């Protein structure tokens, strides 16, 4: 007879026994060991039927194909750029993935991206040995000018964006900032002035600090209203 | 005369006061404090990041590197020379070996994960406190782990098996003392660290391992509570 040892939405730690017996199946963040299902990450339990999944509350970024990330140029060669995307291995941006321009042999690549330039890019490929290729040739991917960079735990990114972008929309609307949230936990934002940039930063860091609390959208809304005086910035540039 | 009454009045199987806190160093990927009586260890996890020299990197997984260090003022009065020494290098190595079996680092090939362990105050049992703190810090950073790691030292003083020696007991001079530092996985009971100073009979060591199995339950509870506290999992009752 199988026994479930945890409830739905319960916070579990790595190594905790989640269920006994063969009736349940481990999904992401859980493994089977003998008769038991064991949690392998710090997170919240999500039960769906017989499937036990752990939604992590903290994680290190592991690139996946299709992720939109924010990164910066760490180094460049004669034909490619090395981009730091917050992963242990640098991502490679090849010449054909960087621009549709014709680049002459021996041209100076810094005219496109130079050391320290930030960009929004998409993970094009991840090989078995975790070599990462990224691309810039898709709509919405671009080089970033000005603004500021903040880093959060990648596990909090879904919370910062919210359901269908609801949370990030609240922050954008009340501060007038352009915000790009990378799946790797690196966030770029640029506002109409310093004050609004700082309010947006503070709002995002609050979500990062307490992403596991309930009713976070209302809390953030109240916080922004208090700090900006309830002023809405209306139409802002798409970021 | 046998050792029947402990120097600080604890029961034979009683641990010192255990405390833990997760997320104490904001700039680290994961961090934790672990306190056992007067021994206080801080651990911070950095990475995964590039490994130098490159030849150290493994093609299929990350390398776990631990750095154990006692601070200059941490000892009983004498200045402790900080930085790598014969002793701290050995403890760094056994700490990494104690933690490696629970970690799955295949998501980060060719990279390195650094765990810095600093002891700001010491009263024996430092490698054990360091391992407990490091396990918490790695869980806080979000690495995949199949179990926690709990560590505590057992001792045989003048033929009596006791739990969690402090410095005064380690230096007990009215009889022979054996100091047995162990790390154990709380779920499976596997031993990932076992080192001993001194001499003890086979029976005493078996008795000490049995006592260890009981003692780590308390340590595991403290570690679990510390992690749940940071991540909002503590229920109001």
C-alpha cells in the first residue's frame, strides 16, 4: 500500500522522503530510490494525480533551448563572441547568428558587440557536453544601451514575470521603466529617471526576497502605489 | 576512575546547543551558519564557474572544491595562522569527499563549485560544523542533492562513549581520549566521513557509530528547520 508523506504545496528540503510505495511517480526535482520517492531540491511540492513534482524555490541557471537570456560580451575572436549568461560555460555567438550584415574578412567585430556590451539573446542550441550557442536573429532580441542590470535567483523569474506577465506589467506601468527579464535571472531595466529606476529595482528585489509568500501581486501593487503616489505612466516603449 | 560525569555537566549522549541559519551571506549563491556550542562555522557557495587550472576540470561533471579556514582570532587565545596549512588542506579535502556523494553536478560539466568555510569561533568539532554548514549552503544555492549531510564528533573518553566533544574534553588528561569525527547521510545512514584521533577498541567504535545514528537526528531537524525558515515553509501552529 502506497503512502503519501507530504501535502500539496508543502515546502520540502533535499533528501526528504515524499512518498512510499510504487503507486506514485517522480517528476522534476524528485527521484525514486528503492520503494521511496525522494526530493532532490529545495522547493514546493506540486501533485498532479500520481505525479510528484518539485517546483524549485532556489536554483542555479542551466541553459535550455529557447530561453531568452540577458548576457554580456566577455571575449571575442575573429569570428565569434563569448557571452557570459550566468552559466559556468560561456555561450558562443557566431557571426551568422549575430547579424544579417555582410561582414568582410578581417573586419573589426567590436562595431557590432564589444567587451562588456549587454544584449538580449536566445539560446539556440545546447549540446550534450553543455556547450551553448545563442542567436540574436529573432524578433525582440537586441543589444541593450544604458539602463541598469540586476541579478536575481533564476528560480524567482516566473514569479517576477507573473501569470501572462501580470507582475512585470504592474511594475512597468507604475514606474514607466523598460524591463527585460532573462530566464537566467539577469534583469535589465531603464527608466525615465533615476527615481523610478530605483523603485522598480526595489520592487523586483522584494519579489526576489519573498517569492514564496501568497498574494505577492497585491503586495507589490500596494508597494508601488505608495512609492510612486499612484501615478500611472501610460504607454511606454516595448522592452 | 572512569569518566562518568562530563566536564560541562551534559549527559553522555547529549549534544551541545545546535543552531543554524540559512542565507547569511547575500552575495553568495548559497550560504549558511552552523553553530554547535561555541563552535561557529559559516559557509558560502560560489559558482558554478570556470576552473583554474583547466586541467582540474572534469568533462562530465563539476568539481567540488572546499576551503576550510579557521580565523586568526577563532581559537582559545593563541593566534591561529589563517590560510592553507597541512591541517586545513586535509580538512578541506575530507569535507569535499563528505559532501560529494549526495550531489549531482552533471548539469555543470567542466566547471567548479567553490565552498568557503570560515570558522569564526572554535571549540572542537570544527570540521563537523563546517560540513553541516556547507550542506545547508549547497541546498540554499539550489544544487540537486539526494540527501542532507549531518556531521558530529563522537568520543571515547577513558572507556566511556560520549557525543560531541568540546575542547576541554578533547584535551582530557586523566585518561585516554579518542575523538571520532563522522559525517552521515540522515536518510540512508551511509557514512561519508570517518576520522579518528587516539585509540579505541572495536566495541567502543561500534557503540560510537550507534550513538552517532541517534545524534544526527537532532542535527537533521535543526538543518531542516533552518532551510524551511528561509523558504517560508515553517507552519504556524
